[in-house]
C-alpha cells in the first residue's frame, strides 16, 4: 500500500500509505538514485540525502516524525563524447572546378564540455594523389595542418568556434584523373573535447560522402627547341620535319588512347613527298578514301586522308595510339621533293604544323599549333636540247632550214624559261655580205653592238655578233618557252648579199641558257652543226 511520488524540481521523493514499520523499512531500503544529466558533476560531485519518517498516530496522541538521517552519494562523471550531426546528402566535386565545402550545415554539440581540443577530417576511402582538405576560412584559436588525406584542427576553442571551423572545411583535387582509383571519397570527422570534467577526453565521430566527377582533359603535345632544316635538291636527302627526341605527348589521364592528328603543310609544290618509315606519301594529290598503313619498326599503324587548298595541304592521320606511338609518328615525318623544281613560284620553304591532336575518350581535341620550317635549296638544272644539223649546198640568195629534228627542249624547272641561244659560225670570208636570218630578223655576221635590238623579230629581244679571228659568235636573247626555241632554231637560215668567196660555212648550236638561279644555267651542246657549202 505504499505509493512513491518524486518532484524533480525539489528533489523530494514522498512515500505515502498506511503500512507496517517493516514494510516502510523495506520500501526505504529499495530507494535508488540516478542522474539523467549529461554533466552530473557540473554543480557538485556529491549528493546529500536526508531521510525522515512520520508514524500513523495509532495512539491518538498525534503523528510524530523521526529525527533526520543523512546519507551521502558520491557522483562519478562519465565524459560524454561530442555529438556530430552531418548531412546525409553526398556532395559533388567536379574536376578543375573550385573546391567545395563538404558540409556547411554540420551541427556540433557537447553536453558536458564547452571546449573542444582537437578535430580531424580524414579521407578514409578513395584517397588519391592530389586530394586536398583545407580550412577555407581562418577561425580564431584554431590551427590547421594537412598531410596525406588528414586535416588536423587544433584548439582549444569553444564548441561554437569548432563548429564554424568544421563547416568551412573544403575538398579539392589537383589530380588530372581524380577518379583513377575511386569516384567517391569517404570523409570521417572526429572531434575530441577538452576533458573539462577531468573524467577523460571523449571523441565523437561523423561520416560524409563526396562524389567526384572527372572531366576529360585535352591531350598535350610540346616540343623542345626546334630548328629549321634544309632540303637540298642537289642531294635529295630526307629531312626530318620535327626532329628526333623533340616531342613530348600526353593524354593527361592514364589508360587513354589518341586517335587523330592533323598535319598542315604550307607552300606545297609539285614533287613534294612525306616519308614515314617505309611509306612515301604524295601530298600533292587529294585522297578520296582513307589510306591504311601497317605499323613499321619506327611508326605505328595509321590511316590518312589528304586535302589540298591553294596555299596549304592537310594530312589527317587516324589510328588507335598510345602517347609513345604518336611521338614516334611525329618524329618520323620526313620530307623530300622528287621533282625538278622544288622552289617553283618562289616557294623555297615548307612550313609543317601539327594543328590538332585528339583522343578517343570523349573526342577531346586541342589546338596544338606546333610548327617547324624546312628551307628548300633548289638546284638550277641545266637546260636540254637536241637537234640534227644539215649539209646544205648553197647556190645563192638564202639557204634552206639549217637545223631539223629539234626535240627535248626544256628548261627542266617548270617555273623557268629559256633565255639565250649561242651559235658559232666558222669560214666566214665576206662578213658584210653574209648573214643569218631567224624569226624575221636578218643578222649580218660582223661585229655588232652588244645586245642590239632585234626590231624585226617577235621572239628575239636582242642579239650580239662578235668576231674573234676566224670564228664568229652569234648570241640570241629573249624569254622563251620550249616551243619558242623549237621554232627559232628550226627557222634559222644562212644567206648572202652579192657574191662571196666559195667554201664551207659551219654553223654550230653551241649553248643554251635558262633563266634559273639568277644568272641562269647553261648547257654546252655538241654535235649540232650544219655545213653550208658555197660553190666557187
């Protein structure tokens, strides 16, 4: 019949009801103490308990209350760990973007401590080289140190100050492939209080997750010091476009392949060729379909297409290449010209430029613009001409055609013209009366002014006649095509005015000169001679 009622405001437990002394004794012996306080020693580490008992006034003389008995309870504190409440939503970090705050809404409490001594923020799973944790905002009284995935915050400072600090912790990664080992980071927070109640420091924990989104970086291609090289027509030796050991290629991220390289060559001329290993590529001709080339000892397998514009040629290489393969491809690009006029139209340089490089992952492409120049040293080749001389019996007035079967007339270089023909005449006895007629111009075989104007000719600009003993040299000058020269030589005739001494006159075509190299190249001709026999 005993009922107990406790008033937490006053700390009094009242037992009431009519019962025997023994029963009340048993009830009082069963009274217990406990504390729900997070810090039960905040006021005192002891509790004083006062006991008193009132009887039932069974003798009718009035209820009596006993004397007070004192009991003492010693309270031993058990330090409660700080309580961390973290967001359950994973935050996302994107490669190459700004660092992210991991949890700006975190709550930190400690029921029995107002001070925090230390906190750590640890990347417990997914740690990758380049990961960084930082205290983005300086917080008074707290120092921060980061090393190998662990950020240590050291106080002491109040709970509120540490909460502010933890809310400002950021994550960032400088790795070019931050998901190479994991696409997530597990963050473990630990906070240790200052043990203000002396019962031992306690540590609380929390866990957050960061999702990491990788961004495919464009590949890179750099070269060391490039120096221009020279292709010499005289030797025809191959010239490297970019040099050996000069190029460094990177996909940035590991385990990626490169698949496309665009080479642009400026000032392409007839006969230009690229040589890669055993393969020779005519870059003057467009390709209508990709040409597939197998790997060699120096170059990887690849395909290519060629497109030409007025001023440049694009060679698009495609393949499935490692960084080393692309390096080998570029460093084995060599140039040569197999034509007769590699510097035609003044194009005495070739500029080789790696315009773009792309990788297979997401087709990431980068503008490279790596250029090098090859100087073209042309060799002015001597012109050619073959013809057949005639044996002519002359009876007066004018001869027939002096030279026939005129073939193989060429300046060799397409950009050049033929500019000079030299004839040697022997046996002249009456120089004022003997002459050569060509293209409407009659030229007397006696000393003339140097470069006399050929007023009656449409093709000959000037001529010079020079006597030297028994030899007369006739030089014709102009700007001629091969066909012009065929016409001029085939039109030559010998003639006289009045009577001349009989005998043989020999007219030999001795030299032909082109316009190349500034002063021209001259070919000495032999065996092209006609004889005019004049009767006595």
